[in-house]
C-alpha cells in the first residue's frame, strides 16, 4: 500500500512524541504520470473552450452502490453478538513504532486541520489529519452548528423526489413531495463529520490476467466477505453501520481504494477489522460463487466549438478534457477526449462537425500559449483552493489516499488542484499533439442498430460495433482546413472576483433564516453567515406555478422550456461557470427551481443574467433550434420509458399522488407542440401565474438580499398580473386496506432487468413518527441488503427507504432483478418473507441494543455542518415544504429519547404486517423484464410515437399470483384512483 489516511477529530501526537529517524525527506517513490498533469489537462481543454474548468472525475467501478448511513441488528462482530466498546489506546510515545516523519503538505490559509506524513518501518506512508480545531470553533457557535439535513437514502439515489435509480438521472423530477424524512441523516451525505480512513493499493485492473478481466474488481468484493479474525460475512459492514458510518471501495486501472467512516470513538476497533481485509481474508468458495454472480450482474462561450455548432443546429452539448480516471490518465499515457452531443442534422453532417473541431485545434496551435488564459486559470484554481468549502471526511480521505499514489508529501493537497509556474513550452508540446493523425473517432447512434451495420460483438458485454479506417476524403479535408472566423479563444472573464472581504453584521444574527419580505408576489428568507467565514453565498428561487399540474401537455412544455432556456443561456453563463459560480435550473411538479452559489461579489450579476434571458426568451427562440430540442426532449422521454426504475416510479406515484404525469404521457403530448404553443400556452403565462419563494444565505447583507429579491420581482412585474396567485398544493391518495399489485411489462423487450418496489403506506406524519420510521429504516437497511442481495442473490441493487409524500409517511423495499433469473412475483414473496424475519428481529431486540441504536441515531443528528451548503439545503427544504421547522433536528434529537421497544414493534407491525391489521396498506409495483431477450432490439422512438401515454397494466398470471384475488390487481390507474380518498393537506410540524 502506497497511501493510507487516518482522519479523526482527535489530536495527533505532539511533535516531540513521534520518534524521528535519520533523514526527513522522501522522494515520491511511485510511478510518475506523463507530464500533462494539471497544467496540461486545463490548457488542452481549450479546444472545447472548457479552459478553466477542472474535468469531472469519473468514479471507477465499485464494490457496490454506496449506501448511506444505516445500522444492522441480529449479528456483527465475530460472534454475532453485542459489540463491545473499543479498548483504550495509550498515546504515549513509547508504544508507538519507530516512524520517519516526512514533509508536511501545503494547505490553504483557511484550512484549520493539522497534517502529518509519516512512513512506517514496513514502508507504508501514512497521512494523519487532525481536525480538533473545528470542534473547538464549533463549540463557540450557536446551536445551529449541530444541524444538518439530508434525504433518506436509496443507496446513492438522493433526489428530493423518489427512489430513482442512479441510471434514471436522465429525467429527474425535483418532487419536493417525495423528500423522504426531513432532518434525517442516513445517506451518503449523512455522516458528514466522523473519523475516517482510506487505503489505496497501487494495483488495479491493468493487472488483470488477459484471460480473467475483472479479477481485481472481484478481489475487491471478496475481502469484505470475512477474515480469519472476523469470519462472519459482512461483519465489517455491520460494525461500521451499527456505529453510524458507512464503507465502500472501488477499483481503477492502477489502484484500488478502500475507505470507511465511523464515530470517532470506534475508530481503533474499526481499523483492526479493516486491516484484516489485507492480512487474512477468508476467500470462501461459497462466497466467491455468490459474489461472482453479483459482479456480473469545454469552452462553451462565444467563439467556441459548441457556439459554432449550435448556430448551425448541429449540436446541443460538448464535453472535453481528461476525466482523471485511470483509463484516461495513468502512468503509461494520457488522452484528451472531446464528446459532441449531436442533433439529427449534426449527425448527417458529421464530417463537417469534425472539420470545425480540427479548425479550432489549428487555431489554438497558431495562437500558441496565451499567458492571459493561463493566469486566469491559475487564479481561479488558487481562489477555489484557498476558499474551498470543507469536503466530507470520507470524500477527503478517499481523494487524498489516491493523491498519495502520485505526488510527494508536500503536494498531497495541492498536486491535483493548483497550477505551477507558467511554462509555455509544456503547453506548446501538448498543443502540438492535438492533430488529426493522433485521433481515434468513436461514433455512437441507435440508427446503427436499425441499419444492422455493426457486425462485431464485444466478448463480455455483447456490445455490437464495427471498426473502419478514416475515409481518405476526410483526411484530405483536414489537411487543408481554412481559417474559421467564427472561432476564437475565450475573451477576458469578467466574472472573476477580486473582493473577498467578509461582511460584518450590524445586529445579532438570528439562529435561523428570517423572513425579510412577504407580499402578493412572494416571500424572501435570509440569513447572513458568520460561521463558515468564506466569501461565498447561496441564492435559491422557487417559481411556484399551477401550470405543470394542470395537464401533461403543460408539464412537457415546462421541460421543453427549460431545455431551450439552458441552450440560450449557455454561452453567456459559461464565464461564470469558469469563475466557480454554479447554477442549476430544474423542473418541479410545482414549477421551476433555480439555484446559484459562488463568490458573493458577483452572484447578483449571475442572477441578472439569468433573469434577462427569461425576459428575452421569445426573442431568442428560433424555429430550427426548437425543432431539434423538441426532438432531443422526445428522445429523453423515450430513454426514460425504457428504464424499469423510472417506469416503477411513475406507476407508483401515479397511483398515490393526486397528480403525477408520467414520461409516457409527456411523450404523447410533446410530439405535437409547436414553438407558438410553447410561447402562448406556457411562457406567456409563467410569470403571471407564479409565486416566488426565495432564500439568500451566506456572506451577504440583508439589503443585498432585498436587492436580489427586487430583481426577481421586477421581472415578474413586467407581466400583467390581475390578482394574487394561489400556492399550488399537492395531496396524497389513501390506499385501500390490504395488498394491491400494479404490474407492467418493461417497454424494452431486449432488457432482462425487472424492478419491484413494495410500498407500505402508513398515515399522516408527525415529528415523532418521522423519528420512529427513521429508526426502523436504520435497523432494516443492513439486513435487507444482506438477506435479499447477498444471501438470496435477488439482485445487485436492493434497498429500503422511508417516504414522506406530502406529509403522508411510508416505507418501501426495492429490488432490481433479472427476469431470466427470478419472476417479479417471486421477488415480491421474498420481500414479504424478509419482513416476517425482520419482525422477529425487532421483537428480539434487547434493551441495551435499543439504547445503543438510539445513541447512534442521536450522534448522527448532532454532527456539525461541514459546509454552508448543508445548512442552506436544510433551510431550503423547510421553506419549499412551507413547514418552517428550522430546528427540526433539535426536536428530533429530543424525541429519539422517547422511542420505546413497544413503539418500534407496533409501528413495524402496523406498516408491514397484514395479520389482523385493518391499517395495512401495501402497493407492489412490478416492472417485468424480458425473460428471453435474445434477438430482440429496444423499441424505436417512432414505434412509441403513437402511444396514448397510458401505462398498460397487466392482469395476474402464474401459480403464485393465485394467492391474491384478481380484484387486487390494478389494471386501470384512473378508475382505481376514483375509489380512493384524498388525505388532507398535511404539514409535519
């Protein structure tokens, strides 16, 4: 192992307590990567214009989807019994082995953590991090420093709405009604401030034998399956989650990283269990068989390539750079990739698109190194480093342990972030390599499958492809490219800030946001930050409108409007993005959500830019662009319909929500809309029909927040508004007692993937019920994974989730499986069998175990916010739900003490048990994959264009279905909903 990190709030030993050996310096001792590094990556990406944006780091293949903070009962440790507290560890220097102290990493002036790098006798280099100063500072802050908000976990599927699969991100709704239990902490963002450790081994997938690809990834899985000292499978998972943490691992090309976080007092015992992975793993044959099955299962501104292609309506997106994954950047080579998302017209003119790409390359080669651009990039990287928000502990140790594979100790923190001295020669060498002769071209299109022109098949994944020489005619074009006057290097960036003063407050800052303004147009909430002491601010805006609730047509027009808006604003907002300002604009079932953050000096300038584009949207709408974006939108709906996870979500929400428009319905509507429809039916009615909710928080004064609210209000006032707009409210339908099944065949007949969710509706929520359900989910999370995924191998993706659907609470278990292995009815039965077993586990829970779990849940809710964003997001959740319980976490912490064994048993029985239970309300939504997909292809977009938008539900079939009366199968959602009563509007306050 070349890099290990221990991250703990405890202080590291004092300098004089660590014995030093001869020589305090150490060379890196690891293979160096090609000297493209940070400088080369940033400047190479000039060809797309993403010159100052750090490429996105791609996560390598992992052991599994990262699950959030949870705990498990009924096992753990090597004896499956109670886990004793860790032994007391002496910090006396006499018990420490001899170590060599190496150079201390360079850190930001605002970084309060202390670092020490040592090398053990065995050769392992260790980075120790002490963050005791944050606890001292935190104690001086107001009580809100102990608050944090997250969405309940669905593995790493955390959006405000629902249990989307991670591959469902293509068409997400930010449905605030499905925000899960607010105030809870049980997702990847739940354990924000714990002790953590990460170990990176300098061996990865490049070491796989040619005849056994994936062997290293398989080994990464296997070390978690028990050791000689702790032989119980998943004992490490159990221990970590029982003590408020989580763990994971991933395999890259040249390294493999294992990491975990846990409550600080359990770090020592956790490290011992962690070390056994690498000392004496069991590698049992039975476990190997089961895990083998599991494993199978740029410059966008003016003058850029994208700007030029968009004018011709040939492209809607361009992404370039080096993603820093092991595949694109390793000790053997580095690559520069450019991905262009083409329109249909662009696909027809792909040779001309390539000419424009190479024209840009030729242009920047002629221009040579431009020091101004380098200095802008260097300045922004330095500012981002100096004023960076604190990363999560587990993210921090993971990234740093990987950096230890590459950089010398002094550069552990800065090596992949900061740029060194200006070296035009290196830039020129990189630019000179960007020539057509060194280029490979990959073209991906579904039309190839329809035309049957891909005759080769990849061995492991069965992907169809073909390989051809680049046409000579193309090469001749590239050899004689004329200068393109539409292309030029980025202009000076006027969004780069130069004022980083921290603003003082003339009065005491309240503990929570206060309402600065409320009128017929909306409301403004504000809180000035004096805790994180960074020159950053956040501005969130919700334009609430009843329009998207009125029909699937208007909901589709909203999606279309936002896609067109983002295309129109892209060039102008690009400099802001490069200056580390971030913005997002997304559709909600109740309107539009705009989020912005960055250095406070020019945040209002970004807001003004976005509002200006909203006002001039119609003037900048061109028919050809409209047609292409509409086509892209139809493809997005089409791709969503092909995914079992999205269909599962759409069916469930269509049944339990008063209003929910599915991707099927929106596809059926959007195919017929015109640009005139968009402007008259939606855009002209948006501002007159909307109510504004707004939150400004950070290094901003109240007067500045009011100025920003006035900017939004002025935009709205330009539209004729007759009367005050009502706030749109969504309500939930109460399921009838008993079990109900909604089953549908997956649209993609070539896909074996099935998805089943068993949703158990409870009742109107309260703060106490929120806490009890979160406690139950915490207890259930590990065993549901262990039983249904690990033991029964039903699917790779198994999880349980709490739900808060407009104030109505519930619980669900989701299993994604394969139709050629298990039927959806079998999965349903196994979920029910698990719940019976889980009921026994809950009944047998001992008092000391209950107390320990209460303590864990309390500790998780008491962790301090690491970033301003965490506090802002928590406050925003209260505002958009109109509940305003800003001290929700404090109240929940007090209520945890009132959880009794009896209350947990009663809650589990009422939610999940059908025995003599009139309140039992279960909805099983089952999306069945194709059991025999061979020789089939996914349905084309054209084949779905005649779809009415109605999801066709199936009647029962098979022996197992006979256990349920036929009338319990929902075959018509609309008719079924007519039999259900509406819950009243419910706020959990």
